[in-house]
């Protein structure tokens, strides 16, 4: 069975209020071309189709038109789409029935009483078990394993078995994600690989934007990564994964196809910080014909001049590039000495670290029990925001 594995399209994402529909459309065209060339048996989109749970009509049209074209590029291919934590599960479920006419299986919710409803058979080729994102408190115990056990009972001819899910797995490389730790990424608590289940040949994961094999999975579990960078710190190749499995029990083989971004995200300087004058010179020297997004890494003694952003915008006049932000860092000051923080420094801090700073400044005792209560409250608020 040949699988095209992709995830985290984040359609509708804007970058510092710049519309990205053109580059998102070109990304979808590239994926359609890859489908035409590869002719997979199954196409897996492992969640975060949209960037928000309330995408505009234009963004939804961009998605539906793309899926129709992807189907037309390989009419016999089965398409499996699961909801991610950025998606509205109910919106995916609304059009579940009409999508089936095109061989498109859209799974938004968990059917708690029927694990078998999450099994999609690819005739003569294999099985896909599709698990959309749900908060861990709403996932029935052993639900995934029950579905995998059902596949095992039905799989008399040793066809390949694929599991797809949208979650955080412990030990993954979360480079590029804001406010991420080894315990939680993007509001999703990390699971050990063993907690997800066993009996699959390939675990097609979504949520982490850096493509990678999951550590200790023996090349059976993989994040395809996002095909288009969502932020400046996602400074690595963005690809889709072509995975082939001969039969149940065999190891998958992988090829990656890189997706070219017509509007790259560029940091100046790329691997260090410059003075404000040096950064302005780099921006002034940036080619006029490259339609990039620009972030400036600037080292300051105290604070940037109030007119800094206006100066940077003026330097991009008559250029195709778009200035986004100044990433400012103070010189020679350890973090423990900082009382005031720049906006960028504040955004880089984890909420619990900010709470610790406040407790230290006010003389409040921030013990282990208080930290646990804070983390629980933060997770509850994050879950409420995702579901609103």
C-alpha cells in the first residue's frame, strides 16, 4: 500500500495580518501534482486542516476545491481526513456523507460506542484507523486498541495497517512551536508511544510541524510536518511523506517530497543578532524581487527606538518583501536580572514561568501544589478556547 501522508495545512493562517491565500493555494497545487505523479492508494491528512475553528467561506472553498482536484488527480485513491485541535470537529462532520461520494472519509468526532466506525478499509490494499483529536479526558479507555484489535480480526490476508492521529508524542522535536515543552505542545499533553496502541504498521501523525520519525518507534511512527511554515522559527524543510508498506508486519519505506514556498520566511541575520543600524542595512540590502516575509533579529542595550517599525516598513517600499516584526534581545543581561521585558521576550516565556516571576516579585510561595493548580487551570482555559 502506498500512502501520501500530510498534515497541518492551517488554511486561513495569516502572518502578522498578511494574507497567505496565494501561497496556500500554490502549496495545494503542488500537493495535487504530487498525487498525479505518485498515484497513492490512500491520502492521509492528519488534522489541522484549518488554522481556526471558524474559517471564512473563502478558506473553506479553498479546501473543498483542493480536495476535489486531489480526488480527480487519482480517482481510485481513498482520502482520509481527521480533525485536529485547530479544527471544528462538528464542521468536518457536517459534510461527511456527501464527501463519501468521492471516496473522502472525513472524521471529526470520536464515536465512543463504536470503535469499528473509525476503521476504513482500502479494498485489496489495507486498513486505516482514523482517530481525530479529542481532549484526553474525552477519549474512552483502550478505544484505539479496540479498533486495532478489530482490524486484526478482519485482516486475514496480512494487509498493511495504518493508524492516523493528531496528538503530541513524548520525545518529539517540537522546534518552531511557541510555548512548547517536553510535556505539552500546542495545548496537547504528550503521550508515550505505548499509550496510543499497538498492531499498526505505520502511525501517521499530525500536530508537530517538524517532519520526523518518532523516537523509539523503529521507523513505524512519523510526523509528516506542515507543508508550509506557520512561523519564523520553523526554519527547516517542509515536505509531504510518501510511505510504502508491502504487507502487515513489514517496515515502511519513506520518500519525502519538498514543498516550495513562493513567499519564504526570512530572518535577518539568519543565525545571530545585529545592532539596529546593522539590521536596517541588511533590510535595505535585501533584494527587491524576492517576495519574502522578513523578521529582524536585533540586539539592544535597553529598548528599540519608538519609530523602529516605521523605519523598517519604509525600507521595504518598492520591494516585494513584507516586513513583519523585530525580534529584540538585550545585550549581556542574564534572564534572572531582567525585571522589565520586551514584548518578544514576554511572548517567548511560558505562562508558568511568568507566574513564577510574579510570585517571586510579590513574595508569594509558588510551591509544587500551586504549580499543579496553575497548570490545571491553564489547560482548562486552553481547552475552552479550542472548543469555543
